[in-house]
C-alpha cells in the first residue's frame, strides 16, 4: 500500500474522532469533576494521540514519495505549511493528552478548553489545507487511478 493512500485514511479518522472528542470535551467543561467518563476519555485521547502520530508519520513518509512540496518543479509553500500544521496538531494533542492527568481545578479546565479550541481549529485547518492541496492543486495524486 502506498503511503500516500494510507495518510488520508488515517487523517480522516483522526479529524472525525478528534472533532467529536473536542466538541464533547468542551460540552463537559461546566460539569463538576469532568463528567462521568473521565477515565474512558483519557484512554480515548491516548488512542487518538497514537493515531495522530501515525497520521503525521505517514504524511511525512508520503512527502518523500510525492511532490506536494514541489509544484511545477518549484518549492510550494502551502505544502510545507500543511506539514508543519500536522506537527503542531501532534504537539497540541500531546499537551492536551498529558493535561488529562493534571488536577481538575476550574482554572486548569478553562486552560484545557482553550487548548481544545486551538486544537480543533488547527485540526480542521490542516484538513482543509490538505483537501485543497490534493483536490484543487492535484498534488499527491501521482499514481492514483481514477
């Protein structure tokens, strides 16, 4: 299987699960003690973080085989931005997952909600930029049969 085929499949899974998780997490902000599924949420976030790591890793491997950073033989900035945004998603998701083990004070929960908001925006922005690179610019489509 080509890395360029595996990367989008993992990314779509990460975006879908992450959007649901972060929206749910934000809805639990006002509840005392973080809701009744705190342990399940922590395990879910750890699994989600592992999927992000795989998605970013397959994306970087795909870059070595595809021309998403090069367009018409010239460096293409949006491809580099997309890759860096993926690394930022991984970083914020790591901080967010590690924050699950921290004390459950109201101030810290507001901080985690802010990180959730940043992460959700970054996750969706990265996905939209990737969609634009592939479907509008046609990058990373070499070898795909339609």
